[in-house]
């Protein structure tokens, strides 16, 4: 089972690798994905990070919400289930 968090207000220059690097300090990152615009191919400014452990996801939300990355304050929260 994985624990997914939402990361918003990302700088547009951040890619999947950088997102994974930033969040791996909190635990084992299963995946890190920036959501891209279909038409332009540019980042939409948000993404998702999946952790293998709930405590890692919780720690990342607590520490990275309002954290500044390249001049932008991140919005980090537990991802809502699609349903």
C-alpha cells in the first residue's frame, strides 16, 4: 500500500527527479509525478508523491507545507481519493 500526497504551487522548472529528491529525505518515495499540460507539454504546477510508509507521508506534509522552493511556497497535503 502506498500513501499519496499532493504538492501544489510547484515552480514550473521542477521535474519528476527533483520532486523525488526533495521528498526522499522523509522516507522511501515510491513515485513522484509532476502533472503536465496535454497541449503545451509544460508543468501545471502541481504533482503527487507516493510513499511506502504513512509516517513518511505525514512527516512530508508537516515539514514541506509552506516550505519555499525556488521562491514559491508549496502547498502540501494528503491526496484525496478519486472516486
